[in-house]
C-alpha cells in the first residue's frame, strides 16, 4: 500500500508560510522524506512560491511522531500541532 499524504500551513509572516506534509500509512526513510519535501517544493514553485519551507511529519502518536526539516520550521510546526492550529487537507504528490 502506498502512503497517503495531507498538508497544512503554518503562517510564518504575512507573506510567507511553512508547509507541513503529513505521511499516512507508512514510515519512510530519509531519502524518501527528502524526495517528498522536494516534490512539495516543486508543486509550490509552480504556484509561484520560490523559497517555500517544507516540514515532513510522520507517525501516528506522540511516541512515534517524527518531524523532518529545518530546526526553526520544525519547532513552529510542532507548536502549531500541539495547539491544534493546523488544518490538514489531502494532497497528491506523484
């Protein structure tokens, strides 16, 4: 079974957002995580967002939750998830 993906945004500034991509139904290794982040960046680039920051989230519970990205962005996404401030929407990344 291939993984499903959803995404949400965390507002960084009025003109910039951090994009979080959540992986469902799979635990991926680092090369696959990097590929997912790059696919999301390409999708955002097509929309005109040149320097988008992407955090990949995987795991189902607090014990298995893993976030991958720059330390600043990971901290912002983790705080937003803790405060239930992210709305997740399905996305196709292929």
